[in-house]
């Protein structure tokens, strides 16, 4: 009986060590995730890591952002991006699909494939949305904008409506936000812009981390 008690205590100790390991989150995205035009420490993933650390979360963020990547590129690499240590995923793709005017139905199918891969591995996901401009007409915009919340709902994933929401939340006026927070190309945020984005998105990422720590979305 004493040996069994000791063995049981050992198992509980091992389980405690496993639970003490940090949550690993992979951020699958494009140049916005990768940190285009910024020193490494000022990009989205390092700033999000610092924000989560400051909030007391035991987490490791992995930067899987590839500049210029489309949803098709994300789908092609999601399998090997989700290595065994990954506990959760942020998906922030679609901006380059929009810039190239790719059909929304193709982008939607690619995002569906990415989320299906995560679901097969029982990983919680945060879907970060993107809104189309009116350049391609209202039908294009409606289809593009809708794919993010609809897919998030279909896969019971967390949803954050727009990568850039934090900029207008901080500044209020779109024009003022662009002048203050964007790089000269007008596409990518500067370091202050990333900080505003992280401050707004951070609580949702923290929720993702908590889901992963509890063993995934219920």
C-alpha cells in the first residue's frame, strides 16, 4: 500500500510539472504578423509576448508570419507549423488575398482548411478578421468580410473583428490613426501602432491562452 501511495504521489508530481509548462501559441499570418519594416523586438509577436508576460501569463509565442503570404500559403504550411508543442493558434491571414483581388470563395476555402487542421488536433484558435475596401464592389466586400465571423462560429473559435481595430480604438478618427500609427507605405503599422493593436487584442489572446491551459476550447 505504501508503494502504491508513493507511486501515486509521483504521478501527481509529474502531472503538476506538465501543467506548469508554458502554453505555446503559434501566430500564423502574413507581414502584419511577421513585423514587416520594424526591428524584431517591435513586431506584433514580440510585443504580444511582452504584453502577455506583463499580465502574468506563462506563454511562448511563435512567429509564423510570412511577408506576402496569402490564405493559400497559410494553408500550405499550417501542417508543419503546428508542431507537437503547439497548444493554440492565432490565424491572421487574408490581407494579401484582398490586395490581389483573389476570389473570396477561394480565401474562405483556404481558411476553412486551416481551421479544420487545428480542429483535427483539438487546438483552440483565435480568428483575426479583415475588412475589404469597396474597390471590388459590395458583393465582394460582403463575401470577404463575412467569411471570418462565419468560419469562427462554425469552428467554435474565438473571433477578433479586425487586426487594425486597436488603431481606431486608440485614436478614434481613421485619418488620424493612419497618420499616427502607420508606416510610410500606409499598409503596415509602426511600432506605436503595433502597441495599440496589441493592447486592444491582448485580452482576447489571453482568453485563447487560458483555453489552451485548460486543455482546449470546450
